[in-house]
């Protein structure tokens, strides 16, 4: 099991004839991802590494029944590519491109939501479900199938954490990089909700960094609604205020968004925070063993809490498209039924 | 990117937001000639990329040309929070009846632009925000439909009772919202927005921060960048397509990826060292980037060891290793360098690195500890590098 992508996911690559697009299309295909097509306006009818190229996303979807798209186009075209994917009925859009203006993203965010699609990124490495599918640029060589979900605002730092887990013999259900920009399509809470509902995921690693308040809100979500253990890491303890630390979103502004605040919020929610990424496996093992020691109590809690927030029953937690898209609507419905 | 007040006022003026007459100057003589041409009292305002200029003495009233000359002498060259004043704005002095605040920023949590107004504007706005946040009224705007005139009137109604002033302020808020979108701003601010005794609403100050990601479509705004106001090494890094932030420590860091670069710095501190910088060479394997990174770091006289941490995913470690060898041979650094390359093609990289005499480590924690140990052994930098 995994979240968002699996063996059945049918992927198209927007910008497949570009340098990055063609390289990563091949890498994804090699990993076993079901890459069914690519899109470059004007290059329809050609092929890249045996993958058919279409002039538009709508064409590609009509011919291939693709449900997922990954975008590797330059920043000035990325927003248009997202709109095109949404309008063609793609349900999962992964935007790798870095450098998308934040104000453009404000409009895109609302549009994607209103059409019931999901956007991951921009400025992200994408996601990988070990042994099933990879959509994006994460190296397939560092992952291993197993029980831990990984969610992060970063790229290589995520690889570091995944590699530490893999070296310690702890595999992953799905690893997802949600992006380093200020405005991103899918945040920590969205992803934690999915991991909570995925029966194969037994624990989650959450890797945050300075800037914004997503980590604080996620901590609150974990405290109130999650039954599965979460281990954290926060980058940027040393970052000076007012300076953008590489990622557009990694900036302490007006004294808010510091690592200290985030670590305190996580700790308050019972989430241990690793000092070095290499500490993560030990913390995860500890948390998972503690959860396993009291299986009866934990299970009862799971059922009770899951009902309370309208989660499907354990063992039956297969996400339907509707649930994936509208978790909030689902909550309201569940409360009413109760 | 930050721009100066005088530049922000040019953008305001083009958008027909009322601003006082003003001109920028970089010498006492220029200041005097501008003041003379206005023939009335002026304000001399330091143009530096930092808040609190007024409190630091960087904004002064000059009743006549002679006073303008005296103040220009004092303010030009003045140090404000570590920045040297190289330019001043000479602007007509205004009669002030009241001071308000208007600002627009992105609210990351709500994913909307938020307009903030306060009748308690002026130099103490930060204190107002901290102590009496209820005095700042906030309104999130739907980015797809934009700001509506009635919303602007509602905001302006929080500032004034006089309907003539409300009308003018609402107009300023509408125009400010347009400016925010037009230049891809991440912040626009008027503090203070004043009323004059004759009943005019005027933007006495102007602040605009631009989203770097939007600069590609605003060549005119990009041209406003003041290289004099930035750290030269940060300018060189940007030209070399590197993300670099200078810090005060003695361990230079070269890392791929922003998150990992932050985590590496944090670990340096955790193990008792002090990072000299944040540096992300990005996702590409271009050896030139390693060379530029090394050159920038070696110029910092505080640096006593360099730590290179690369996690090869798409970045190939052998490419980075070639960059390191190139940089080593060209720059001939005399301080220790510790390298950790792991992931894609790390084995090939190790063979390449044998060409040069570098320390290496296998794990993140070990490369950090080793760099700290070597930095401690290293004598002070004096006279070491040309």
C-alpha cells in the first residue's frame, strides 16, 4: 500500500522533450512507473525513449487515460501547464519546476481546489512509492518498501532522511516532497491525513524548515487527530532572520517562522524532533515499538478517534477518489451521520 | 528583492498614488541644489534597505537650503544597522494632520493576499502590532476576483470618519492592490499614509519588496536592484546561480539542496562549531558552480575549514568531484577541506578525489565533526590567502 501513487498510476510528462523532462521520463520508466505519454506543444506524434508525445494534455488524456501529470517546464510556462492539466481532468498534478511567482500560485491554488484536483509542489522533488511508482526526481536507489511515510518541504535533505531509514532497515510506504515555496498545493496536514488513512503506513517522518506556520498547524493536527506516531526534523536552526535560505519559502519574516517555534510546537504535540537526520531511524523505531507494545489500547483508540474525525474503519481504509479530494466535506458528512 | 523608497515612490507615482515631490541625491551639492529648486522646507531621508531609519537619525527636517546641506553631510555616509547610507531622498516637507498605516502581504496560511490598515500609523507601528494587535485591521482578498471597491471603502472607513478622506484612502488602497499584483510584490507598504491639514491623503513613505521569482517578467523593476546595498559575495553568488547567505562563523559550507544546506549548518553549530555561510549549489552538477562557491568562501578571512556535503540523487557525485578538483587546482586553498559525497556515482567520485589531498568522511555527522576538529587546529587567517 501507499498514498497517492501506485503501480496503476498512469503518468504523463509535461515538457517531455526538454532536457529535464526527457531525462526524468526515462528514469521514471526505468523505475517501473507507468509513463504512458508526454506533452510538448508542436511535437505531437513524435516519441521520446519510446514514450508517445502529444500536443496537449487533453490529447494525451484522451488517448492514454492518464490520471497523473508531472511538470518539468520552465517557470514562465509552469502555471499554464498546471491549468492545462486541471482542465484536461488530471486528478494528481506534480509540479517540479522551481521559480514560480508566489502571486500566480495564489490563483492556481484556488483553481485546482475548485476543480477537485490535487497539486503537489511547485519546487518539489515529487513522490515515490517504493517498488510501485515514482513521479518526479527522487532517486529510486535510496528507497525501500516498508511501513514509514515520509513528507518533507525539501529535496536532498529528504533523501538524506530516507537513506538513513533504508540503511537502518526501515522501509517506506510513500515518500513525498511537498515543495519549498511559500504557496504550495499540498501541505503537511493534507499529507498526514492520507498517511493516517493508509493501513500500510505505521509511522510518519515529517521534515520541515523555517518559514510560515505549516509545521505548527501540522503539530496541532497530529495532537488532535492522528493515531500514528510522527517523528520530526526541522532545518534552519542557525538561519538569520529576514534572509531567504535557498527555498523561496524558507525565510523568517517579522520574527515568525523560526525553527525554535516549530520545534517547540512539535514537542508540545508529542512529536520528537531529531537533531541530525541520522537520528530519525532510532526515533521512529522507538515510537513504533512503543505503539506495538500496547496494541489493544492503541487499536481501540484508533477506532474511536477515527470515528470522531470521520475516518474510514481500520482495515477498510482504501481511499476513494472522493475522499482524496474532499476530506473536509467528508468530515462534515460523517458528523451528520453520527 | 528590496527596492529603495525613492524607487517605490516612482512606482506609486506611475500608479497615481499621491506622493510628495522628491528626488534622489548622492552628494551634498545635489541635495542643496534640489532643496534650492523646491524653495521650501524639505526632508532628507536615508535610502537603505532596513527599517527604523527615522529612529536611527536617518530622516531629518531641513527648513532651508543651508540646513539641508548640514543634514546631507551628516546622513550621507552614516551607518544604519550595519549599512552605509550612499543615497538620500530629498522630498518636500509635508504638514501632517494624521498618520495611518496600509500594507499588503501574502498570508501563507490562508493562501491569500491580506490588506492591513491601522489608524495608529507612524514610526511605532511595530510596537502597535506587538502590543495592541487589535488596532491593526486585516482583510484577506480573494485573489481570483480581486479587491472590490466596497472592501477598500470598508478598510478606509477604519482610518477616517470624514467621508472625503475615506474616499481618497479607498482609492489609494485600490491602487496599492493593483501595484502589488503589477510588480509581483511580496510586500507593499505605506507608513505613514498621512492626511494634510487641507484634507489631502498622501503616501509619505513607500516600501515595496519584490518576489524574486517574478523578476523575469519585470525587467524595469529588476533594473532597480542596488548592488551597492548588498554584500558583494552575495551578489557574486547570485550571478553564479548559487544560493548564498553570509554568516559570521569559521566553517565554510558547500552543500547541494537548500534543506540539506540548512541542516548541515545546524549540525555544525550542534557539534560546537560555527558556520561561515549558507550555500546551496543547487541541483545541477556544473563544476563551475563548485569553483565559484569555493572562491567566494575562500575570500572570507574568517574561514578556517571548508565542509563539502553532497547527497547525489540527480546530481552526480563524480561531476561534483571534478568541480572540486578543478577548484582545488585553480584556487590552491591553504585551509583544510573535508568532503562527503554519497549517493549516485560516489565510488567514481572517490577515485577522482584521490588526485588531490583532501580529507573525507562517509556520513553527515562525521563530515561535520571532522571539519570542526580541523578548523580548531588551523591558525588564524592573517596573511594566509592573497
